[in-house]
C-alpha cells in the first residue's frame, strides 16, 4: 500500500486480498502489559503519514490512532498480562498477544505481516518483516494503535501510582524510574522476571499497599 512516509518495498502475496499488519509495544519496560495490534487497511481509504510509531510525535500518533480506527477495514488491540510475561517469558507472551490481536479482527485476513524476525502460528499465511513498522503501511498502523493504547494506559496508571513516574517513561528502565523503583519498591505492576525487578523483589523491596498507608 503506497504511503508518503512508509518506505517503498515489494512483497508478493499469492491470492491475498486482505493483508493484516501486526506489531507490538512494551517488550522492554519493567512494568505493565505488552500490547499488540493487528490492522487490515482499506485500499480505498488511504491514510497519509503512516510510519513507525516511535518516529512520530505524540500529537501525530493520537491523530492517526483515530483515523486508523475510522478508516481501516478491521483493527484489534490485544495484550499479554504481567503475570503471563513472568510465566511464559516476554517473547512467548508477545507472540501470544499477537495471536489474540489477529483473533480479535472482525474480518479474517488471508495474509499476515509481522514486525520483527519471527511470528507465531496464526493458522494463516504469515511473514516476519524486519523493520516492518517502517516498511509496511499495515504494520505501521498496528504499531501506532499498540503504542497509543499502551501509552494511554501508563498515563492512567500514573494517576494511581504517581511515585513511579509512569507517565514520563512509560515503564522503561530509565535512571529516574530505577531510582523510584528502588525507593518505593516493587508492586503488582512490575515484571518480576526482569532482572532489575527480580533483584529488588529478592531482597524484599516490596511496595507498601496503599490501603495500609
């Protein structure tokens, strides 16, 4: 699908008429769920400005988020929880969330393009595309939906747990975040299988329940 910001690349889709792009956001953070999205774009309703969500401003992502939801033939946002990440590991939890995103589409695609170098078994023809969020419009759209959805969720969680600064770093291991985590301790939002969190949890740096303060 042609787009002014998505690089030109050619793929062959044998007999494919409904192509879904799939991407994830949130593999690196220390807390929160990993979010995925799947999008089938409508060739008759092009969306200008699609690109890797990380390269867009927050304002532009928010604008495109609404436009994608309005114009796409189908879209779906899914997740794997912190508990699933700790149980399965982040890779397998991400692949599970991708399967959920595709399963949530109102229209079943006949070809799937996934950002990265591996993809789960969808039961449908699928292809991994390295840097796909910069190369394929459908994947760019999915990356935008997933990032905006997760960022919004972290902003809401920040209102409940302002001490961690989640609205600023979105859960990624910045210096300020690690300092706050060390000061206030690990709460239920955190991935205990991730090294910095696991270390603090092991030495008993557990957050005091708000109900007991």
